[in-house]
C-alpha cells in the first residue's frame, strides 16, 4: 500500500496552470485533497506554490494542513509514491487502486494527456526524488519511465489535464456533471439538479457557505409548511412551490460543499436535522388544514410528524440501502423508493388535489400519511435487523 503522494510539474507552465480555480479552489489544492481522500497519509507539494492561493487553501483546511509536507524542506520517504500532476482534476476514487498497486502503474487515460498519474515503485521514486524536490518539470522523464507500466482503470472515474482555458473549461464541466448523488431519482436529475447547479455556481462566486444554504433551505421549507396550513387552495399551491425551492436549495448545499471541498460532519448533521424539521412541519401543516376545512386530521398530522421524526432516526442509524454497491431488492428496493422526495411530492400533489376537489377526504389522506410514515421506519428497522 502506497502511503505517500507528491504533486509534480509536467512543464514549467504548470506552475501557473495549477493556480487556476474551479469552484473557488486552486487545481493544485484539489489534487492534494484528492490524494488525501484516496488514502495517502502525506502529500509533498513543490515550493513553487509557497505564498500562493494553494498554500492559503492548505492552511485553511485542517486535513490538508496535517497531511501536506513542503518540498524541498521535507522530502519523500524511501519507498513507493503516488505522483500526481499539479495542473489537473482527478476524482479521489480514481487514485484508490493506484495507492494499492504493487508495482509501477499508470492511471488509464492519463498517459495520453502527457500528464500521467503514476504509482511509482521505490526505485523510480528514488530516481525522481531530487528533481521532485527541486520542482523541475518531469513530464518527459515520467513518460519514458512509465513505458510498459501496468494500466489501472476504475469504472466511473475520470481525469482531465488543465494546460489552458479550454482544459479548465473541460475540467469544470466534468466536475459539475459529477455533483449528483447515487440516490438521485429521475426527478432529481431532470428538475432539482438543473435548478440547483446555477444556484451553486452563484453561491461559490459569492462565497456563501454550504451550511448557510442548508439554513436557507430550512427557512424556505418552514415557509412552505406555513402556506400549507392556511387552509386555502392558493396558499397550498404556494406551499408546494415553496417545497420545490427548499429541495433545490437542499441539493445546492451538498453541491457547494463538494465543489469547495468543505464537507463536514456538522454539515451532514445539519442537513439531516433540517430535512426532518421541514418534512415533519409539512405533515403537521397538512393536518392543520384538514382540521380547518374538514373538521378532522389535526391529531393525525401530529402522529404523522412523529413518524417522520422516527423515520429520520432509524434511517440515520441504518446502513445506506445499496451502500455495498449492490442495488437493493425486495424490501430494500421498496424502502429506497419510499425514502426519496418523490413520495413527498406525490403526497403534496394529492393534498392539493383533494383540497381543490374533495376537501372532505383530507382526513382520510392524513390517516394514510400517518400510517405510511410509521410503516417506513418500522420497515427500515426490520431491514436493518435482517441485514445484521
């Protein structure tokens, strides 16, 4: 297992290109974080990036600060190393198999760009130690040294070299296209992501933090719940549209976190808590309107809100459905479908339709919502118990 990595310059122009930014972060800093997230324990960075935005980004990141050593002050240890071009964008997952490589290996496709990502054995690392420490361009030497090396590929990963504005545009397009989540539904892809990506770009430009976007999503979601509780059709439609905006903002907070490399445990907890508060408030508000227009449903709304909270707790404690890479089947597939926001949209659309055409049926809908919310957490708990 390779424990160390180093950024290298393909040519002298890379010292400039590596300072170009995507998502408000310099390319060289993105490579540092990619190597650390892939499993490298330390990353050596050329001194040419001292005093630049790269050093400032490293200083602002506790993980990078702890894992970075600066060349030539501190060199590579004797042993193999992962060599990564400083002016490129590569996914951390693409680096994982290279860190596990037993001998010289090259990331598939990177050699053709002239900027190979290389798992160098101890002999090659020792040969390149001096020019690496001096910040000398290594493109030609690495190209020759890697002739005949094993080629490592991992499906779904990619790498883009950035040598000019066109390369930066390609890398940015690939990065933004990769911001989706494995649990995105077709509705997420067709609607939410198309609306959230422009917001995420704007947020990055303005320096808005992911947690601030999460809080904005909660505020909008609570405003949507207030509208749903007013008892009028116009207000309910406004609540439905407000929920759409809250979901778009909820997508944007994760996108901004991934773009700016600022994901955190606090952000994850805040996101889960915010989602739970909004969804519980929605069903409470539906119960209030049902009681206003049909004389019943308020208590059922409270029961449904408790079910939403219970579902959130059980989902947090349970392993992610399909987290092992195998799509869930049977009960797992059913729970996956029920756990998406598509179900909330269906519920809200049914609520608006009944409010418009058959208000007397709203208490019955609230019974179904309450039963479904509790059935979900019971089913999720059973699924967790069965999987051990």
